């Protein structure tokens, strides 16, 4: 039991990772794929933040009476990764807009039919 | 002054030039600025390479924070060599880009196009120079995001779907890499590559480290088009603007291969490779990649697509070299990284010159074109011979070292695959030559030879193919020095 609820944040990470990854693979709608990709990336943000937690540690601000702090570095790293994620999402959605203009649809299958690929 | 900040300048100059390029008026000006920046970077990269050629190491501390706390740019022979390839190919692609891009990109997008191009160069150079594994991820994303944009600027609408497909697969790859980095950070508490290499052996037995390694190999494998993860590559290379294809084919996968070499052999060290089946995995995927991709290349109906599948096969050779996990094998990999950049650059340039004249790279439309564009055709033939590995060309040197590595380990089957792959290359190059030269055009229209600004860069690369096939001093010495560093990294 301790193993289960003691690591509950990691279980959530794994769950989100699988949900996101499965959405990317299984959905034919280009917007839904981007949404899945977002969930997938978010799970990694959770993973990093969980790693930064120090048992009994406080917020990493220097103050009297507190000796043990959580590790702030993963938070900083993940801020960068969030920026990268936002840029990727923006670019992905911009491409979807252009695809919609060019093909008139955002369903993968219909696009393949139009191009006679696959 | 310049010498101390040399490595940083290589990253800072293109990064600062990119927004300037974006606000310049459309026309020749953005191109000119990009050209100057790329030549400057090439000069700096040569200078940097000279400084570390003797095996010394440049360590640059960003903001004066000493490693392992601060971000460190660490330049040794390996990454100076790869940075030289990137900067060199950028410097040679840009003169070619002027006319080719003006023909393929709408005029009102020119300055944005070149700004993105600069960001792509910047990301690739950054990946090679940094000694910090998280910094590497950030640069990887800079180069990837700009690459998606560049690909989507192709003329056909399928460029959009190709870019989208690459964006999805590339982001999954980068996120996998991010997971791997997070897990090894959790194990060791450091992000500096040298520091990681010193601390990881103590925790080699932990399952977290093995998981991290798997995530990293798959993530980087997606970026370098390692055989079943190559699906994004053929479409991306086929539908991207010609100049972009030239640059990406010559540099992007090479840089990803460098990342793989660096992370596997420097960060995780060769001992880790020996305790896991990594070497056999590289070998298996390399062999499959060479065979399957070469067969696909033979059946393609588009010249750019033939060359794209051939790129997947060439990555297979490089993976084979890594799979030997021996000094000779790694030397072959590093040499082939350089030589493949030369030959694929030249081939895509020749095909791009034909696209410039007739607006298509469909093989059925190329009939008889070789006789009307003799110089372009001759360039394609010589670069094609180099791809096959004919003695006297650069391609022969890489195949030679690869076969030597196979014989050294008495891996006869691998040696046969290498030779078989070359024979398949004969088939798909011959298919192009046959259409271009021996078939007659369906319509009798006269097509002029490609303009000089396309021909000169192509021929510089073709001559480089011959030069490095005869004088192997630079490539072999650099590769051997690089392998020494990769293998004996822990001092």
C-alpha cells in the first residue's frame, strides 16, 4: 500500500504519459493529436517537479529557522521546457490552420485520400 | 579577446542575426546577411577546429559560473569537427540558396525564411558545442522548431503534412530525451556531461539508469532517423524547398548522430555499452536500415525521395560503425558522417538544380534532362559514384574503414551487407542516370544548364568528394582523434 500511495505523483505521471501518447498515436484529428502531445509533455513536467521534491523540505527561499529546502533546479529546467512546449503547440496549430486552408479538412484519413498516399 | 569567446560567438552571432534578418525588407538583403553570418561562422569554426586539433580541450564557462554548477561549453576534437561540418555546409548552401529559394519561396516570406534558416544553423551549432545535457535539449528544440518551419515552406501542400508529421514525431523524440535527462538527473544530481560521465558508473546497476538510457536512445534515434523511426524523413526531405533539403540532409541527421555518439560513449561510457545489448541493437538496426531503406530507394518515383531513402540507408552504415563498439568502427562512423554530408549535399544540390529548371523532381519528368544540363548531370554522376563507394571518392574511404572494422571482428555477414548495400546504391543511382541520359525527352523542349550560382557550390562539393577520397589526412586524423576522446573520456 505504501508503495502505491507513497508514489502517487509518479502514478499520475505514468497515467498522463500513456493517455497523451495513446491520443497522439490513435487519433486521426490533427488538433486532437496536438492536444495529446500537450498532455504527454505535461506529464514530463510533473515528473521533473516530483524529482525536485525533498522530503520535509520547504519552498527554496532563504529564511530563518528553515534548514532544508526543496531542489529548485528542476523547476527552472521545466520552465524552459514549458516555453519549448508552448512554441511547439503554437507551431503545430499554425500548421493545422495551413493544412485546413490547403486541404479543407483536418482529418488525417481524408488528407491521405486527397494525396493518394498510403 | 575573440579567441577566449570563440565558442560562444558561434552560437551568439547567428542568434542575434536572426531577428535582424527578420525585420530586413524582403529581397536580396536578408540573404546577403545570412550569407555573411554563415561565412563568418565557418571561419570561426575552422579557427576553433585548429585550436583543438592537437587534442586540447576548450572549456568555456557561461556567465563565469564554474562547471558543474554553471553551463559549460566544452569543445574537443569531436564536436569541433561536427561544428565544422555544420558551419561548412551552411556556408556552401547559402550561395546556392539565393536563386533556388527565390524561385521556390514567395517573395514576401524571404526575410522570415532566412531568419528561420539562421535559427536552424544556430540550434545545430549549439547542440555540437554545449557540454550541458539540458542545454543540448534546448538547442535540439531550437533547431527542430526551425526545421519544421523550413520544411513547411515547400511549394506543394504536402510539405505542410510532411512538416506536421515531423513535428509530431520530433516532439515525441525530444520529450523522450527530456524524460531520460530527468531520470539521470534524479540519479546523479548533475547535468554536466563530464560530471555525469564520472558519476554514472557508480549507479550503473540501477534500473532508473537503464530506463533513462532506453528513453534517450529512442528519443535521439527518432531525430537521427534510425531505422524503424525514420518515417518522417522521406516526406520531409522530398517536399522541403531544395536548399533546405540540401542543408538538412547534410547536417541535421549528422548532428543527431553526434548527440547519440556523445551521450552513449561519453556520458554513459563504453563500459555501459558492454553490459547492455546496445552494440548488438545498433548493429541490428543498422543492418536492417541499410537493406530495407536501399530496397525502398530503388522503387521510388521521385529523385528527391530516392536520395531521402538512401540517407536512411547511410545512417544505417553509421549505426553499424557504432555497433562494432571498437575504435575502428567508431572511426568509420565519424568519417562517414563527414563524407556523407559531402555526397548527399552534392546530390541534393544537383537534383535541386534540375528542380530549378523544370519545377519537378519526378523521375518520369527528368527524361533526357542530363544531356541538356551536362554539368549538373556530371555532378550527379560523380557524387553518385561517391555514394556507391567507388575508389577515388570520399565514399570509398568510409566503406573501406567500415569493412576493415568488420574484418577486424570477423563479422563476415556484416561485411557482405556493406558490400550488398553498395550494390543496391548502384541500382538506384543507375536508375537516375539511365533516365537522365539514356532516355529521350517526351517533348522536344530545350532546357538551359543551371545558372552558375547553383553550379559552383555543387561542383565545390563534388571536388571535395574527390579531394577527400584521395587526401584522407584531415578526415582520418580528425576521426581518430575524435574516437580517442570518445573512448577515453574519463581522465
